[in-house]
């Protein structure tokens, strides 16, 4: 098991992502297509599809998540906030990552705590401080990303933090 943990940490250091995003979802199947905004955390490890067995091993070791293949890439991801809180965060608190990945993880883990604490609540009922904390974490973690993307809906999150 120690060898597997070592391999998981190495793989995450090179090909893992701790993702925190503010999303806009539109329910097209519902009358008037209502729009919802939400914070989402996910943990992802990607690999060439030939290495899918390694991702399956990670899934089995961490006891959560899903593995899928798209084109030439295999992807292991954990998107359920309860699995992230109960499995992923404790694993990487115990199995320390390297330098920037560790800093990125620590910020992400704080964001996960906020999302977990507000699980099941409408975003409009969140404490203003929680929304502001996630916005700051999102901004701070960008410097640790290899390919940081411009957030699409963060302005809406800022607006929501002013109304609560």
C-alpha cells in the first residue's frame, strides 16, 4: 500500500488537478429554462488511455470517483463533495504533495470545507463571508495552475456576495 500511495502522490503531482469553480447551469428541460449558479469542487487525474489501469488502481485505493475515456485520454474524477471531504482531503493531508501542488491542494481543501458546510443550501442563503472566501481561494489558486482558465461566472459570484 505504501508503494501505491507513493505512486498516487507522484501521479497527482504531475497530472492531478484540484479544481474549484463557480458554475452556471441552465435547466433546458424545465419551463422557461431556469438558471442556477453553484460552487463545485472536483479532483481529477488524467493520463493517456493506455494507462487506464493505473487510474482504476487509484479509484480502488481511494474508494471513490469514476474513470472514463474520451478520445485518447483517460480521466479519473471525484465530483461528489461528500467523497471529496471523506476520501480525497484526508488522503492528501496524510500523503503530502510537492511544493505548488501542495499549496494548491491546501487552498482547495479550504474551499471544499466551505462547500461541504453549505451542502444542500441555496446559494442565496449562504453567508456572505463563505462566498467571499471561495472567490479569494479561486483567485489565489490561479497562480498554482499550469493552465489557469479565465473564470466565466465569477462576476456573478461577486454580485451574490454583495447581496447576502
